[in-house]
């Protein structure tokens, strides 16, 4: 599996990233696999929401309602 290599949108500094990683692992009782699973589910939900929004935006442009 390869790491995401896209543009860094809203990138946070390394210290905040490390703290966030530790926090999410702690929230899952130290179970790293559960933490990763939870993050993957969150990403999936966000991607689905983005896809729904893109459909609506495209529809709005097509109808001439958005400029």
C-alpha cells in the first residue's frame, strides 16, 4: 500500500500530527488496528459526502443557478 501523495491541503505541523495519532490510538484503547479502521471509515464517509456535494454542484452549474 502506498501513502497518499496528493497535494497537502490543510497540512498540519508534525507535532500536531503526532499528538493526533497518539490521541486516536488512545481513544481506541491502544488498539492500532481499531484506530486505523475508524479513520478509514471516517475517510470513506467524507469521500461519500464530497461525491454527493460534487453531484449537486455540477447539477447547479448545469441549471445556471450557480456562478
